[in-house]
């Protein structure tokens, strides 16, 4: 999925949300994709029954039973996919992002059906062999659909299908290549580019200038603006565009762009944008806490043998304790002691903490492995059970780093509006590991703030699933 906190221009976020794609708007695309999944899952259930009968291992059962089974599984799966926003056009075309969701949500839907069937005491009427065949055919069918959507999307981006022609208007100092690239991904074809500056403004109207730049040949006008010291030029531009019967969309960069991405609400006759999400309500906190407790207990039970092996390896590898505790700031700035497997020969804490770097001599042999595979973080499930942390949330930093970045990054303290997490949106989005520059840390903070403002239970589930995949990427962690 496209990261919604990029510093580059993104028409997906700033232009109208009902952007046309292949002649359909976003809502229509989502409905078409979900309907196709619905049909595939029902068909897979019926086909799984027939296939199992054909093999000769199953009993002859009424086909309508398995059509009903497919209907149940399809309903649960499609609702779950809608919950994680997986039917957006940009999402449905990405097989890499869809595969973990399918492998997580489809088995969950099947297991939910089995639980309901056992509760209703009708489990004996459903063949286990048929359910296995149904699961295999369902995964195959859903992946086949994703490959089809990707092919359609690639063909569209190569202009095999007509797109909406656009006149792009922007300041002369702005780089237009990122805008053009993302416009193409959003179903727009930038046919003409017009740059304006305050020194270029004529005394009269700019109608002739727009016509020379092809406004009569396009379907709409896209104004991209970040030069806030030159608002007079923008005001003049928008005023003169009213004489033309074409849609005009404006997208902003910088701080204004970040503000208008927030949730919009009406205050009197004006629109206000919520840049900080209110705290989770009681039900949301209860749901998140229940997920934390259940997941942590299950993880500790499953990973206990691995924890024992890691502890033995640490003790044999270098002198010192097995565990390492360090002070961190949690929800609302409250201090707590985070627990980790010791991976270094030092026990730095307090106001003098140095980040690990590549080939850091402080990292032990076992420490290098457990850091790159995140095994050193396993004891933090105890912090989750204690309520100091959550499974998903912004990663907590050392006190010294909190104090430093808190003075350098304006929104840094907003990360503490939720509990810190074992994993987070930043970690699965490439912001894992060392932050040698201020821009790298600012990028991580932006990802954390997006997570806070867009939290949902299904987003937590998605992050956990994707974290399992990123654990095998050891390139940026040392």
C-alpha cells in the first residue's frame, strides 16, 4: 500500500477521493473487486466439494450445503478485507501486499466458520477433506484475481487505456516529475504544464495564458502548490480559472498539505481539519488491550523454547546478564523499564546512550544475530502483559534520544499519545533500524503519527502479519 505520509506530492491524497480509474471511481472499483472475491470464494467452496467427490474420498453431499459454507466464509473474508482497506485500487493491484492479507484473513474466516459449526453441533455434516480443498482453491482463485488486477493496472499505467487529461499548474521552483509520476498512477495524464510566479502575473486576467497552455484540450486542471510566500499568485490563478468550465483541484505540500490530510469536520460554515485524533474510547481501548494480552500470552508460550536457547547462547557467548533493562518513555510520557535480551557488551542507560551502527564493536556475536532477527525484543511481551507497552504502536526510544529529538522535531512528542509498541507502521514501512540523520527520524515520526491518527483493530492485525515478513529482512538492522 502507498505510504500516506510521504513528503512527495501524492494526488491519491490531495485530489478528490472519487478519482476515475478505467472509467470507474474508487468506490465502484472496491465494489467490483469485493464482488469478484465473493463469487470466487463461493465457487471455490462448491468446486472443493466436487473435487473431493471426484477423488473418491468423500461422501455424496448436497452441493447447496457447501454453497452456504462458501457464502459464510466469503462474507467474513470480504468484511475483513474492507476493514483493512484492502480493496482500494492502489492496494488491490499489489500482490506483495495482498498475499499476507489473504494468508492471514482467509484461514481466520475458515476457522471462524468451523468454530460456529461446532458450536451449532453441525460440524459432522462438513467434510474436512472438502474444507482443505476449498482452502486451496480459494487461495489460488484470490491470487489469480490479484494477478489479473495487477495486469490491468500495469496496462493502464502504460496508457493502453484512456485516462483523464490534465493541465498541471505549479510554481516555477517546484519539481514536477514526482507529480507526473503519481498522477499517472492515479489515472491522470499530464498533457500540459504551466508554471506561474508573482512576477509573471499580468495586470488583467490570465485567460489567454491558460489557453496557450492547453486548457481547452484537457479534462481538468490540477494546481499543486507549496510556495506559501507567493499566495497572491495562487489566489490570482484560482480566480481566473473560474471562467473555464473544467474541474479544478488543488493539492498542497508542506505543513498545509499535512493539515488538509486530517479528518474534515464542519464548524459553522467552515471546514476544520483534525490533525490529532482523540484518544481511543473505552471500547477501543478494551479491544486493543484484549488483543495485546491474548497475543502476548500465545507468543510467550510458543516462543518459550526459543527464549531458552537465546538465553543459553547469550550466557555462553559473553560475560554479563541475560536480560538488559533500559528506561523508556511510554504513554503520556510515563517512564518504564523496557526488557530485552542483552545484545551488547555494555549496559548503557540514562542520558548517555549511543545508537548501534554497522559493525558496532559493542555488539556481541550472538547479539548481532538476535538484533537482526528481532529475537532480542521477545522479553518485551512481558512489558505488554504489564500494560507498559502494546503489541503495535510507535517503537520507544532511549531517554537520551527522546530528549534530543523532542527539541529537533516539532511533532515528536505526539508519538506518546498511545502506548509504545513491539512493532509499528514505521517498522513495516522501511523505517526500521538506525536513524543516522534527522530526516530518517522525522520520516519515522510521520509514519508513527499516521498510525495514531488512523488506528483500527484491523490495522493492528495487518501490521502484525506484515511484521512477520519483515523479520527476515536483516539489511537495515545491526
